C-alpha cells in the first residue's frame, strides 16, 4: 500500500510522496477545480501520454510471431 500526503484546497487537490514530492502512480498528482490535470512521479512532470505509456507499457505495441504481426491490448 502506497502512503501519500494529500493537500486539498478550493482550487486543487495535490498528492505528495513521503519525500514531499508531487507523486501519484495511479493517476494525476494534481487535479484542478477547472478539470485540468498534471502528472508527476517523484516530483518529475510527465505528459499524460508519457504517464499512460509508463503505466501501460505493452498497450498498442506490435509483436511478430512466426511472421505474423499482432497488436497487444490490455485484457
């Protein structure tokens, strides 16, 4: 189980790891009241695409088996 510090204001919700860095492994570390989101791992900003690629490394990857190409999907 991951332990987080959560800061809630009328403008945003922020998740921090125990080192006080913006961090959330299973979603955006910052959610703004206007619907905006920002993704951070250990204080490092990630675009939504890079965050999704990190958490789903095989989704949409192509593999070839016996000369036949397959596209991987999460089940």
